[in-house]
C-alpha cells in the first residue's frame, strides 16, 4: 500500500522522473501485472530484478548456517530480504543514472533503517528520500484509511482494504502480517475469522492426520537434496524448480538434488501443507518500540530444524557453543540492518569455518505443526557408540574411573567457596 501510493506522490511532489523497482525475492503471484500497474501509476520505467536464486543462496542459506533466530522466535524473513532488495535496487539506480532512492518504509519501522544502512554501505553518495519522515506526507496520510482512499481516487490498485487493513510482506522465506486488527496483542489471529489471512500454510488443525516424512541431504552446512514421497509430482506442481546435479543428473543416493531456491520452494510446500511455521509474537523493534507480527515460515522452520540436527552430530562441542553464543548478536545485526557491516561479515567467516564437516542426512517427521526428528547420520559423525553406550565392555574407549579426578578438580573451587562462606 505505502509503495503504491508513494509513486504517484513522488511524481506530483518532486516533479520527478520516477523509475519503479521491484526485486523478485519469491513473491510469486504478487508480481502479476506489476509492470502495467507501475506504468499506469506514472512510472517512466519498471524494473523487476530476478533475485530469487541470489536471495536463497547468498542470504537465506548463510543465515541458516548461523542458526539465526531473533528473540527466540523470529526467523528474520523480512529482515534478511531487505539487504538483498537494496543490493538490486542500488545496482538499478546506478545503471539508470538516478540521483536518489525513495522507499515507502514508515518512520516507525525497522525497514527504513535496513534499506538506508544497506544503501550507505553499497552507494554512500546516493540521496535517500523517505516520505514517511516528511511532515507534509504524514499530514496528507495520517493513517492507512487515507492512503486507501488516495489509492482509490487515483485508481491505484492495492490489496489492502478498510475491512482487512493489515499489511503483508511476502518473499521466498516467509510472509508477514502486521498493523490493522493485529495491533491489539490480545487479538487471536489463529481463529476462524482470520483463516483467509494465511497464504503459505494451513492451520495445524486442518493439516493431514497422517505424518509426512522428509529427508534432507546436507553438504558443508547447506541442504543440497531432498528425499520425500511424491517428489516428482511436487516439482511438477511447483513448475519453476528443476533438479540439479553433476552432468545434468538430478539424483544422488535417492535424493533429488536442488538449488537453494529449489530447496526453499519444496520445503515451503511440505511445511505449508502440514501446518508448520506459524509464529505470533511481540518483538522489539530497533527504533525502540514493541510491535506485534504474525509470520508464516514453513520451509525455513524445517530447514533450521534439520540443520541443527546435522550440527548436533558433526560439530565439535566448543565450536558449537562458541557459534551459539554469537547467535543473538548475529540475529540482531540482521534484524537491525547491518548485513553489510564488517562485524556481520566477520561473524559469517567464523560460521562458514564451523560448517566444514556439517554434512550428512537428517530425517524429519512433519505432523500438524510439529517438526519431529526421526534420525540423522553422517560420514563426519563425532558420535561414538562405543563411548556413549550404557552397556559394559567399553573400558578400552572410555574408562569411567577417569571421571573421579575430573569431578574432583572441577569441585575444588566450589569447595573453596563453601569453606569461605562457612568461615564468615
């Protein structure tokens, strides 16, 4: 809604030649008729950058390797798309000789920060126009109802309505809903009244009564293949997803090899039909306020869960604990818009190194909103059954007597603390 209104407003206010840019990061049908709409609304040109593969490979997958999740719930679907979009937008602006970039992000949200910090990193000399931070714009549009009325008056087609005034943002990783009725944190968005709001998933109650199994093939922390019943039909249904592999072959040990984009598309379908990935949360925005968001992240939820199980088998304990201690910081950097900052890139280097042995297979059971681990195996496994077994006969691998000294040494400082308390 904001961006649709923005184009006409910019043209009228600045008497400017406005080029519309849209990054295709997996919105699918939302792109239908977009070029025609942009030109009719007053754009001199409409550029749709196909960034789907880039988004999956260079943004989603590195973030999944980092195990990034914000405030324990949010899989950063909107946050991670913004630097990808910014990169494409800046490139288009430079190629077309534009001297400014305008965006429709509100002055209360995170996206204004994400877009502008990314632009500052990629093209420090380009001007940014943010209408929501201009008083004249806010006076004209004090609320969404005025924007909807303006769109109707100027024959600008938008999906929002007074009845359903929530805002939607969709990409390959997720779809988010906020504002409107959702601004009341007590409002139940999982009920019958909002069944039609959801796009990517059915509710757990509506999911099949039979569990569905899926196996994920990982190589150095990235999912490269999927094994699931009916995969040929799934690929046919998706249409734009092709199997990959050496010498044009798309199979390896019964796995269908897929690009990162293909992996996300297949997992979105599997997760969506099993009611997986719905999150309703109140989060802390970077600009200082709390906001309520409802998210659908079916494929990302499956991928994150599978990746974690693969790491549990193959990653060294201290490397895992070090990486895990950095997850909150990494997630915060993504959420706050610092994807191109040197500290995020430094963290990514550590993450990449930590993934060198994260290869193997994970089997998951999908059932009514749940992701249940059903097995994992790897040629790089650090799990040693001879050491871990509770059965006898493993003294050659692990001598339980050794634990006595280990415990005694670790207890030494605790005993000293206790004696000091007693003496006082």
